[in-house]
C-alpha cells in the first residue's frame, strides 16, 4: 500500500501570502497524483490532476508540480476563500490512498 | 450537467446493514469506474471501494473487505454499496465519485451520512 505524507499539517498564513504544500509518496507513483480542496461543510473539489494540470475552472494561482515521490501544491497569493484543507491522493496503484491533509488557516 | 445523488444513509445499530445508492446523470455512466469515499466526523478522506465499467472488477479497502459489497446497474446509471456488519468506526459521510486514473473526470456527490451507534 502506498502511503502519502502531507506536510505541514497546518499552515498559518495571511491573505496575499504564498502557500507551499508538500505531499510525499512512500514509493514512486509517476504523475498519478491529484489535489483536492475541502472547505468547511463542503464536498471536496478537484484542483489539480496528473500532478500539474489544473482542473476546469480552477484559478491560475493554484499550481502543482512533482513526479515520482515528491509533489507540491502552490497557491501563489492566498485569497480569503483559499483557507481550507487540502488533500493529495495517489491513483497509481490500488488501494487508492489519500494524504492526511494540510489545513491552511488564517494567521 | 454531471450529477451524483447519494441516498440510503441513516442511523443503524452495530452489526446492522445499510445499502447506499448513487444515481448518476449528465455523463456516459458506462465509460467510468465509480468509487466510494468516506469521511469520518472531523477526519480525513478514506477510499472505500471501486468498481469497473462492466462490474467485472471490484476492489476494497482492507477496513471494509468482507463486509461491504459494491455493485452497479448500468441500465439504471446507478452504483450501490451494501454495508453489512457495521461498526462504530464506519460512521462517516459516504461520497460517490467518478474515477479516472489521471483524474481528469472527477465529480462528487453531496454525500450521505451513515451513523453506527447503539
């Protein structure tokens, strides 16, 4: 089973700042990685697929990078609606697995 | 417009059973794997089970293997999750989602809450 480790667990930032979120896989997953955003009380929303492709309607301030075992989600300049929990998920092998999440909170 | 609508959640006693349903519309249902994902209160996301287009392939998380059964009815554009032997740790919101390996077609329902308590 592939384990995904997200860091940090919590990121305390202010609007306008840059957020850098990490997701590390326990073995190589190529680019079969997706990122989700989940706001309180809402369903998860796909942000990035294939490690670096923005999903339809996702603002350009969100970008993904990485391959193999190390991946990054970057939010270039935080908007108020970006304060949420972010999850990575690998789709390389069954069973599918999620990281534990990174909460981006107001500083 | 793609829509996924889950139903069938509720309160059940430990050891009991529930059958979740997910009605899909707005896309070619037979072209996609379908999966169930759950989220316990205040916790992260957990993949539960997946089923292939033709129902010939199904896979389960270890935590539910032997207790849950996924199925689909392509004529009805629906996917199901039969949950037997429910435990308190199965308490969660259960989401039905589309699935592609790349992630380029990814839609979620609003979820249905399953509570297991005596």
